[in-house]
C-alpha cells in the first residue's frame, strides 16, 4: 500500500489491487466509498476502467473498420445485469509496477501488451501510466496511454470514483451537474444516438433521486457533491468530454465518472471516439478537491 500526504489530504493506493486509490481522507474524514471487507468484483474507490469503460452492446466491437470478437472462455470479462460486457479488464489486476514515489506523488505503469489473455480481447498493444499527485488541496489523477502498435488505437477508457459524505445522510446531499446535454439511453443503458438538453435542477437534491446518466457538452466547471459542512468537487481535463453520474437509490455514494467517450462508443458510428496514433501517447488528468 502506497501512502501519500500533503497537509490535510492523505491518499492510499494499492498497486496490487488495480492501482486503486481506495482511501482519500481530508482532515481525517474519508471521502471515498468502499464496502466492508472489500474484494473483487466490487468496484469502489477510484478504479480505472480500461481498455473500455462502461458497456459494449454485445460480444463484439468495431475498431478501424474491423470486427473483433470477445472471448468469454478466457474468464476475464465482467458482465452487467443484462449480460453485456462492462468496465474492461484491469480493474483488479496486480500487474501494476511502481516507477516513482515520494511523499505526495506516485506513478505506476501497466504494460498491457505483455499479457496474451488481455490482448486476445483487445489486441492493441499499449502501456498505461497513472500518476496520483497531491498538490494545493487536490488529488490529481493523470493518465498516459502509449500506443505501441502499428494502427490507431481506439480510446474508450474512464474512471469510476465513488464519493461519500460522512457528516450527513444521503437525503441531505445535493449535486451540481456541469453539463448541458444528456445522452438518451435504452433500457439496457446503451446510448440511442440521441441527446437532449439537461432538464435536471442544478443543484439537484438527491432525496428521492436515482441517477445512472451519461452527460456531454460539459461546461468546464466542477461537478460537486455537497452536504451540510462537507463538499467534494471533480474537475475534468478537456480530453474527458463525457461524464457519467451514478447515484443509486438507497446507497450513500455518488460517482462522477470522467470518460473519453460515451458508452458503447466502439459500436456507435457517431460517438466521436478518440484514437491514439501509432507511437503516440495520450495524456489527461482529472482533479478531486474536498472541502
């Protein structure tokens, strides 16, 4: 377990469990949600979702005009309640290697290309570096994806941070959603290709509300979870143009999820899926600030 600290802010990162920042405390109060006796396959903390985030609408996907089949017999796919492949392959891996560590910063590297059972599902050779950096009262999570193959690499990754407020119940929380547009989803939470203007109140009281919603047209200001005496904000870098907000009913947690593309972007022709050119490195950050 790697421990980082900067003033009132402390973060613990487990490189042997998905390189996940499973604890983030501010003045001694835990702002990340994790369940008791946490273990796979439960997502919590700040997991990385790669080489795809969210759902794929079947057992195949398109990349660079070619159709690739997923192989369930390898045993490394995760499925949602509708048996759709979800959240990639690396959320709980112990294959991260620490490359830098000081009091307030750590960098770890995952060489995806080394593992045949991953390459069989997503055959684009690449490496990922993640830096967790505490500075000026915030945690910056910087991600670099290096394309090591000879084709453009489609990039549909993201993070799924789980936030909580310890000083008040969920019914007293409000969220600020920093987006103009909402993606219309099917009953299986797959985008239909249509959007609409966000019609939710802003701020939105969470009492009686349930969200599992995809947003685009981000305004550039922070997404905020707020309760009496506590606040957590998330700011996205510009290469995260999509936000998923997850606030399930009856659970004391809210997720503000930075994404490089909408759900099922591989199989959606108009999804604006970014690519990393051969030999190039994509790099972006998001910032979490408690208060």
